[in-house]
């Protein structure tokens, strides 16, 4: 490979990585805002009003993103003993459920 081709290839890779980093940061910020909104809603409710005490959720520091399949997520598989990278797709859509 010649040097100009190598430089172009590296610049293209760098641009793709920067775009993916931007998308990942946007998703992280969105998840952070949603979590903060839920916490504010919980703070407004008392246990007598149906609010749940204590929140279990994925820490934002462990937020993950798959570059090769952005729509896929890490989900429990089988009987829940292991995890796999997969997507949620509807196999059958009833008529009029659009």
C-alpha cells in the first residue's frame, strides 16, 4: 500500500471513530437525563402513593455500545444464565397494530 492510500485510510477510520464516539456520548447523555427524570419522579412520590423504594438500574458508567450493530443490545439469553449480543425484533405483527 502506498503512503497516500494509507493516510486516506487512517483519516477515514479516524472520522468513523469520532462519529461513533459522538453517537455514544449522545446516547449516554440521553440515558443520564432519563435516569435523572425518573429519580425526580420517584422523589415526588411517597411509598404510600405507590412509589417504589430504592432503585435498581444499570450504572451509567457501565453503559455499552456496539459499533458493528448499533441497534443490538446485550441481553439475557436461554434460561437467563448467560448473555448474548442480540436485537429485539417482532416476528409477527397483527393487522392494524401499526
